[in-house]
C-alpha cells in the first residue's frame, strides 16, 4: 500500500478502502494476516490510532477478525462479502452520479458502449 492520501476523506477511511481493494483483488487472501497496526503506521507515515480505527471498521463490517495475541486476519468469505458490499455502495452512491453526468452530457447507450469497446484494462 502506498501513502497517496487525498483530502476528500479521512485517512482512516482511505486506509480501510485500500485494505478492501486488496481483499477484492486477492492481494490479501482469506486467512491472511493484515500487517500490524504499528507496521502500517510506520510504513504509511500515519498515526497508529488512525490505522487502528481503519482496522476496527474492517472488523465491524465483518471483513477481518482480531485473534488475541496474533493480530488481524481476513476472514473466510471476506472477498464475497466485500464484493457484495462494494457493489451495493456503487449502485447506491456512485451510479446515480454517473447517470446524472451521462444525462447532462447527452450520451446515449450506443455511444457509451462503442466508447468502451477495446478499452478494457485502460
């Protein structure tokens, strides 16, 4: 993970989002230990309390679990759970904004489909 923070969200939320993306992408597989709060804080040059808050949100959302004396681990089924949550968030939060932009710019479905062809992975 890289410390490329933005000003639009608190850092703990951005760290949580980085971990969620790593779970979705398989970089952090189920059963894998997360780096310790101390290591994350040092590597990303953030306050340990910030890293701890991000990890606590991941626990509350049921993506990771704390194992006493061992650290935090990605739970079994976390990837499917993360995908479901992120799809729901996209449909409810991001998609309406995208649709409004499409409407405002006057695109139609054919134009959008044609513009996306051959650009996979770009």
